[in-house]
């Protein structure tokens, strides 16, 4: 019988989203040894499937004052510690003719109570700030919203944590928790790439698995009720708006239009789904139509703008008393299972949102630190993340063209990282023109940022996220895995096909008009011109031959 690899650490963190990676960093900065596990890549779950909004808290001010206060607090902290992940666009809450203008007063009052700065604008003032806003608006309120890159945030958390001794194990699935009596002492896991089994032993285990946290609790025979609420979004081919645009009313479908680097996103819907469906999300034609119809009310140009793709995520809501996906609190739920269930060595941090991930991590780390006898204070709100030290204060509102300059890599990783890029002619060569990703940046991502495939690479560099959706750049990038990732031509070909299979999921719901023509062109390009096929049916020798003959 093969020997099972064993890891030992003080804290085991399950879940590599914004909360889990923030806990990883917090533990490491306090001198607590930790290992983070995720069944996929970091930010591959709910964290990577939202609209990337840097909430001011204004959206929740009327309906959930506590969440609003948490958001504006973390908004200010993230602008300081994660400036390279943020664009301070500001936001508009607009009142349309079908909305109640009197709601503005309720909204502004609630924002003031939560500590959120607001400025009431006339329709003309709003149009001057955002020319593509619906010009029939009756008024607007300006708030300190912005955009936040969740992939960059998680990667920076991990990089800082690893620099302080933490360990990351991606594509590692928990199969069961290891229990002795009334104490959890670790987890039995499997590497989903190699099928190798291993065990992690820890003094404390933190369940930060988001909506999947319910399953982790079941491994400990604990019952935690979660309400899966699916939210769908659309991505448009270019940046429609410079400011975040919201409807000034209680939250509803398709009432946030968010600019993100070179594109814009409209979202979200809210649909309660069965828990068994959280790993197989599908976007319906009805949802696409709602997003287009309601989104065009925010910015009419949206109706004539090419759609790149659709995607969906599941809100990690904890059901503490009934409700639906819109009305249930976005509040943070920290469960000390020793106190709650008599099970030592195990805690869960659930609920919350991307904006409160650092705060959630502080709460969870405070809990395990006290159990470990570690008296170090949290410093994650004070110490800038790698990449933010030299970019602090430089991410105020930028023009649309900013993301197309050669400073894009500095914006993504910071000057210190970019200085380490290969400065040769090859290193400076551009692989992805839409997002200005160079060979040197790809080498850095593969070697330093735990990148193992093209989908991981997309999350770290934005390669393939622009208007062409990776039609040619992913072909170029796949070959670089042979240079920097120690894989064969056959393996890099598989990476390419896996990438297109993954992207197809997002393109399929919007296959009409330009999107359909684009899909046909991409199919012809790779199947007809490059000779791509189902390489799983080919022998490695033949696949290598085909690859190098292309």
C-alpha cells in the first residue's frame, strides 16, 4: 500500500476565495503556520464570479445598515492596502422616471447613518460625469463606489502569505475530516490532478469554503443551512461607463452596471436554486433578456453593444431564519463549533461578501489565534499587499485607454514585480494585445503565482478577458507553458482545448448576433486552420507531431 503524504501545520484553511486567502495572509503575518486548500484554483468559486464592485455600502444602506457600515469601512481599508486591485471610479445611484424620486431622501439619510459620503446631483451634473447614463434620469446621488479585481486580490494575499511562510495546495479536494473524539485534527484530501491522496494535520481547521462550506460541515456531522441564490451577469466588449451606475431604489435585478478594466458588466439576477445545482450553474435565455432590457435603462448604449459572455455565481448566504436571496442578510457568520456544537479544533466563517473578506479573515484568525495562544494583533488593515506599495494613490479614476498602455502590467502586479520580468526582446513581446500581457508577465505568473493552466493564467493576468476573448493569445500562451511550465507539446495542447471548453460555457448563453459569428470564426480558426481536434483521442506521440507541425 502506497504511503500517504502527511503535512503538519497549526492552521488548515479550507477554501481559496477572498476570505480563505485573506485568512491565509492574516495567519502568516501573525506568525501562525498555515496551509490553504482549494479543490480548484484560487478565486475559482464565488469570488471570481461577481461584478467586482468596490462597494461603498450604499447599496445596502436602506435595507441592511450593518452590512453598509462594514462595506464603507473595508472600502477605505482596501483603497490603502490593495490599491493595485482597485480603480476609484465613484458611482451614481440614478432615479429614472419609473422610480420614486422621494426614495433619494431615504437613501441619503441611510447612507449618512452608515457613514457613507453622498452628493446629490442634478440630471445635467450626472450626465456631465457619465455621458452614457440614461438621459431621462430625474436625478442622481454620487457615492464612493469603485471596482475591485478579485483575482488580483486573492493572488496578492497568497503571494504575501507565502512570503511569510504559508503554503498553498490548489486542486486539492477535502474528502473527509480527521476526528478524534470531540476534536477535529485535520483532513484527508486528494490531488485532483494526480489522484494522489494526502493528509493535513492541524491544531485548528477553518472552514472558509463559501457556499460549499455546508458540505465541509457535513463531514463533521454538523448541520449548517445555506440558501443558494444564483446571480447571473453579462460581459460587454468594451467599457461603456466610467462610473459605476446603480438604480436608486431597493435592490432588484440588473440594476448595477460596473466598468472593469477594458469591459463593462451588467448584473445581477437573483434566483433561488437547489443546493445540488451549485456546481452546474446555467444561465437561461430569460436571464439574458432581463439583463439586457433592464441594463439598457441604466445606459441605453448597452442594447447596441456586443456581448462577450455570460456567467453566474452563487451567493454564500447563511439561512438564519428564512428569507430569499434578495432580502436575507449579507452579514458575516462566524461559528465556533467548540462553543456551538462541542466540537473542538473546528470553526466556520460563512456569509459576508467580497468587500468584507478581510474583515471576515480578521474575525476568524482572532478566534483561532486565541485558541493557539498567539497574542499577535491583526495588521492586515495596515500593511499594503505586494503590488500596492508603489501604486498607492495612483488608481483614481482613469480614462478608458489606460488599460491599453504598457503600464498595464505595473497596474496588475506593482513595480517591484514588473521589474523582475524578462527585459529581453522576447520577454517584452506582447502575447495578448487586448490586455497588454507580455511574455515576461506570463513567465512571472507561471513561476511565481501558482499558475498551472490557461484558465489560472487568465485569472492572474487577464489574458483572454478582452474583446477577442483569447482567439489568438491563448494559442500563443499555451506554447509558453512548454518554456516555463515544464510541459510537453501534447500537454500544452490539452491546456488550450481545456481553456476553450471552459470559455464555451460562458459564450453558449449569448450565441446570437455578433457572438454567434465570433464563435463560428473561432471554430473555423482552430479546427480548420490550426487543425485542433479532440486530442484526448490521439496518442501523445501523434499529438506532439501535430502540435509542432502547426
